C-alpha cells in the first residue's frame, strides 16, 4: 500500500508518497535534507529551491560515494549493515527513497 507523508524542507511543506511502513524513514531522510539545505543556504545564500535541492542531492551522493570507497572490502562502518551485500541493499533502498523524494519535490517546484 501507499502512504502519504508531509515533510518540510527549508520552510516549505511537501506531500510525499512512500510505501506503507516507511513513513518514519521518509521523515528522517527529509529532516536530513532540510538540515543540509539550511546549512547550504547559510553558506551560499539564496540560489532557488530547485538548484538548492540539486546541490544537496549532489553533496549527499558524494558522501555516499566516499563511504563506498572507504568501505571497499574493509569492515563496514558501525552505521552500515554487517555485510557488504546488506550494506549495498540498504544503501540502494535509501537512495531510491531519496531519489523519489527529490524528483517529487522538483516536480512540485516546477509547477509552483
């Protein structure tokens, strides 16, 4: 089933769809996006909502890539899953959720 979650990113509220049972994960991910977007706004000033969210997405993707490089066969970081396969699956799921959220927000921004 599909659930709907209201999230807030830099003062704007968005209605996001997700799989039932993932609502808290979506809220936690949105809180992280909001935190990063707010920090970025402080650093670079107003750049427009769509560009801001793209910049945040790129920063997060860079961090994920760095975690993957660091983990290259070694012991996973405590935050990550116990095995490489579990780590990849968990990361992939979170990236999919985040990508859907970013796309939905970008679509709404384009229509606004």
